């Protein structure tokens, strides 16, 4: 397990009501995925430049997003989504990106849970879920 996974878990335990965390990407964080030939998921907010480097990560606590009341106890089930994002410097941009990201993830989860959905060849799910990054300090939006 990469050390940032543990750091994210601890951060969400300290911030039990947070849904999204923006932080700098750690070296090698997505290496296992890339070794398998897959691209890490990414999120670009609608207001970000397409050329902006994806040097940050948005971590989404899916249980919080779904309204779980289990809290962040060590034994509580958890599921977190990590997406590469461009850096977001302003609090307003982080907040706007958080909202866009939560809506995109919720829509994807709803789409996946609908009955009679079939994965047909060529039908790709939205791998790029736009998200911003933020300043060098870890930030909860």
C-alpha cells in the first residue's frame, strides 16, 4: 500500500465530515495502475485549461458522498476514489471544482446502479472526471 493511502485515511479520520480532499500527487502513487497499462482517472473542472498538468490528486470519500452515517472509525467501511487533477490555487476554484466533482461522481454512481445497463464494447465510462488541485497544503473543500 502506498503511504498516501494511509495518509488519506488518517486525514479523513481527522475530518469526518469532509467529502473531497485536494493534495499534491505523490511520486509513484499511480504506478501499479500504470504498470498494468491503464491510465489513472483524471478530473478537470470546466474552468481549467486542458493543457494544465495533472500534478494534484482529488480524493473523494464515496461513503461520505453517499451520506453514510458510519463515521470514520477505523472499523467503518470506506471507499475512496483518487483522481489526478490540475492544481487549484484559489479557495473559490477548489469549492467550484469540489461541487463539479461530487456531481460527476454521483452521476456516474447512479448510472452504474441503474438496472438494465450493459457495458457494450466501445461504450466508455467517463474516465476523465474533471477536478482541480490546490495549493501545496492539503485542503478539504
